[in-house]
C-alpha cells in the first residue's frame, strides 16, 4: 500500500526532482538500478506527487469538514454501540425475577387508604427493568438471521427504549401525584408495544426457511412469549387496581380512562377485565360486579362462562366463513367457580374451539347436521381441566409431532393454496376482545397477521405452561381429536402459579 507523503518531507522533495537520467547516474555511482526498477520508482513518484499536489491545493475548510464528518460518524457508531451494548441491561439480566403468586396479588390488592396502589407501583418500578432485560437477552440469543429481521430488530429496539425509561425512573413513588406520572409511563409502554406479537409472527414467518434447529427456536419463542405475558399481566393488573379504586380519576389520565371505557363498550363477547359489561346493569349490580374483581383476578371465575363467551365468538366467525357452525355442548362441573385470571384463558379457549369448529365443519361440509363440539369441565382440589372433543376426522399420524410447532397449521396442510391469502378461516378468526389486551393491535390488524401463521396452538401451550399447566391432545384418526387444557389452581402447593 502506497505511503502518502506530506509536502514537507525530504523524500518527497527528492522524489519531485527525480528523473531517469539522474537515477541512472546514481546507479553507476552507488546503486545498480536496472530499467525495470527505475520504472517502478518513477511510478511511485507520480503517485506521491499527484496526491501531494492535491493535498497542497486543498483549502483548510476541507479538512475541517472532514474532521467534523469523522467525528459525527464516530459519535454515531458510539451511540449505536452503547444502544445495543448497554451495561445496565447486562447487570439487570443477572438479577432474578420476583414472580408473584396471584393469590398474594389478590390479598394485597385492597386497602382502606389505597396504599396498595403505591406498593404496586413501586414493585413495578423495580421489577419491569429486570423483566425487560431478560426479554432483551432472549432476543439477542436468537439465531443471527432471525435477529436481523426488521420486525425483530423493531421489537429489540422497543424493549431497549422501554428498559431505559423504567431503569432511569429511580425516584420512589411516595404519593398519588407521582403515581399518576408512573401510570402514564406504564400505559405508554403498553400502547407502544401493542403490535409486538404481530411483529414477532411476521419476523419468524419470513425467516423460518433458514432455521434448521426447530427446538432451539421453539424454546426461545416460548421464553419470549411467556416473558411478554408476564409483563402485560403485571401492567394490566396495576392499571386495573387503579381503575377499581375510588381515586381512579386522580391517579389515571383521561387517555387511560378512555381506554377502559372503550374496552367496556366494545366488549361484546367477553366480560371485561376492568369494568362490568354495559348490558343494562343498574348501579347496584355494577357495584356488585366490580367487587368480584381484584385487578385482573376474578374472585368467582366461572369456567362455563368462559366457554359460553368463547363459543359465541367462534360460532359467529365460523358462520361468516362457512355459513354454518357446529353447536357446542358443555358438561361436567358446570356450576364451579374459583379465583383465577381469565385474561390468558380468553385467548387460549377460542384458539382451541376454532380448531375444533374448523375441523368439524370441513370434515362434515356435505352433511345436513354437524356433530356437536363437546367441552367437559373437571375441577378437583389440585387443578381444573377442559376437554374439547370434536368429530373433525383427527390429525394424521405424520402431522401429530408438528401440531405445536410455530408456523405450522393444519389448515395450511389441508389448503396450501388458500392459506396465504386473507380469505382463509384462520385469518378470519380474530379475537379482538379477549386477547385484545395482550395483542393490543389497532383494530384487528395484528391478530389478522398472527392467525394463519400457526401461532395459535404453540402460543396457547406456552401460556398454559407459564401458568403451571399443560396443553395436550389425543387424536383418533378417522373420528376426531380430544384436546386437554390442564391448569393448576392458584393456591396449590407445590405447583403455585406465579406471574
């Protein structure tokens, strides 16, 4: 590589005066330079002289601009490097999570002086940065080709920005005025990340063909989705506690109150997590309904009501797609109730019913009467179980191991040509109310993206396992399937559910 010479260099001066005659004379006197070597020296001369002449004639402003550009470029690189390699994130990932038992959350979610609101806010202030750091860690552990996808990078950057906001919020929340500011921060985080699940689906859809280790990806996705579920449950619980308090107008902004009102007004299928439904209840019944909730925990959760509301939604979707839908039959412990978190189940149950309704309808599309989809409820001292039984023909032997793989769908296998357009049943099966709080996509766009990409069953399984339960199935090829959703009760040792 040519070494450029500055004009004041002695070698530069000698080189300017160099010529073939002088070099040959020097060759006869001291050096043995042949014509080839003299040619190389003359070539070097022209390189150095041309460059140095350019240097001599450059104005001083040229170098000042160059230095400025280099400084700005270095600053940008430093900023980007610090953004992605924040040492505070590494420190937070070393801290353990403080996962709460929902029963503890319920008992501590009420106080005479509303001190539980400040206690909840300070817990979130210290816990959210740790959970966000763990989520960032999982994103960084993804394969390079996946992590570089624009949608995954968008999630990564949002998590880092959100981490910074909460990590730098170092003041203790001692009064309701400061808690209101913190509530706005929590609300803004939920709004900013409302389409996070749709972005995740899009990123993995585009990069799936490059992935050879499905088990690794499944483990990473399970951890990311479970962490996200925990974050949303904690944040929704805190805001719900504030909404249910008699200080809600003092500790919540108008935007947050409007959000709750919108959820209530648009909640046609599911009873609201925060407010009673606007179905003509008088003020006394509204007050009674409010008392059944502590944050996002329903003290008298009814499995049968969950199935009824889920079936209502799925029946509507199925009729819009096929013009017909099977009836649903519910048996077992239909009168049971106990404390639980309906929010995750308002996503899982419609997903299971959609699979059964679709399979039953397509397998008996030429029959005059569709077989019923049967749901059995079993509650014991340890857990409660849903069994969803259909007559949809069962799952073929060669597909059984793929049912819980991300981006696999039996609808895609049955109709590969139609699974890529927006007319497929899975794309139409949106749940804008139940899972809307967790997906939080504007309208139904985010869920339209998610459904049809094979995220429904694996996400349901990940959520069930996060809640201390399981999701499994038994297929009777030629007849139908039985899906078993088993979940632990909230206060059962040693399988205590923790968020």
